[in-house]
C-alpha cells in the first residue's frame, strides 16, 4: 500500500446517514441549471450510481478476509457504509427523474445487465480492480465539482446539497478501493497489470455507454438537436471548468504509472471546508454555502488584481 495513503490516514472516511428530499419538486426535468444536455450528461453517469455503488461495496466486502492491515479493513467497512447510503439516496433521485418522464430506469437496467455479466465472468480480484478504476473516475469528477460549486448556483438547493455531500464522501474514500485492491491482490507486477487492465476495460465499456446513454435520454426528451445546450455542455466538459479535459489531461494517464495512488492529488483542503461547516451546523445546505463562499474568497485576490490592472490601463 502506498506510503502517502498511510500519511493521510483513513480518518477522512466518515459515513453520514443523511436523508434528502428527492422528488419532482427538488429534481426538475432539467435539474442541472435548466440545461438539457448537461443534465442528461450527468444523468447518463448518475443513473448507474445505485447499482454501481452496491457493486463496489460488495466487491470490497468480498475481499475483507484478505485484508491483514486493520486500518485498511476498517476503512473498507466505513467505505461500504458510505456507499450503501449513497445508493439509497440516488435511488430516490432516479425515481424522481423517472416521475419527470426521464427514462433513467432504462439506462440503469443496461448498466445492471453489463454488471451482472462481469460478475459472472470476472474474478474477484479483477472486479476489485475495476472497482478501483470506477472509484477513481468518480473521485476526479467530484474533485472538479467541489472546486467549482458555482456550477450548481441555479439548481435546486436540496439537490445540490445532496450532490455535494456525495462529492465530499467520494473524495474522502477515493483511496480505499485502490488500497483494498492492492492489499487483496498482493501487488507486484501481476497486480499492477491487472490494475491497469481494470482501468482499460472500464474505459472501453464506460465511455461508449456514457455517450450512448446520453444520446438516448436526449432523444427521448426531444433535445437531441438543441445545439445551444450542446455548446453549453461542451464548454463545461472541455472549456471552463473542463471536467473531461481535466480528467484525461491530469488524472487518467497517471493511473497507469506503477507508483500511482489516488491521494497523489491531495485535495483535502476543499473537503475540509465542507466538513468543518457540516460538523458545526449539521446542515449540508450550509456546508455547500461554505464551499461556495470559500471559492469566491479564494478567487477574490485575482479578481481585485485584474481590476487594478484594468483601471491602471
């Protein structure tokens, strides 16, 4: 297991049993700031969350007997508790989307069918490798979202509170599936090859599935030719903040390095902003606001400097 993970420790992983009001009032048809393409891009990913969370949770449970290090074992158990609650809340979000006429249940069923096939054909170690890859992907998306809370300014407060709670906890446990895999597989060259194989397989399966699911949802929503919405989504994914651009430029290729670990990107500062507020207030809405205030304050010096330069000119 990587030294950096031991330095950070597993105390970040804290299960929080929070219930959010996911219904047609809080989950609009186009819940991501009223934008169809961006909403359905997120839907194409989030549709798989309930089944996916249960899959990675069961994958970790299946490896518990192989985990000699008590810290890794405890972190894996806390990770499972977090994922169980995430699956429950996203079940409710998916139900709300279906009630809005968005066929997320059809998209989820496709993922479930693929997941069942993989469970039947892949070894526990290979499934653990894919779980590590899946968790890395969700942690990177969470990282970008946490650094840009203003993206959800126009979304329903209850929904964004739920999403940011999820982003924080995905970041807290971003090294757990990886460490469980390394500990259970024994590491070494064989473990490394299986690890990168899991990421490669996840990429080959995941990208076409994401694109196809989004196209299906847009078609059903009669928004496939909404080019203005498509341009707005393209900017978010490849421009500013450039979610997918950042994933592939800064986070995807490093995963293939032999000495890689998810906590090589130490972004505890941003999750601690949310956590301090939540620990003080017990309110995920106020924790989101604390994160937004932190971002505005962090950007303020640069804005003031730019204003001074403009005035001087």
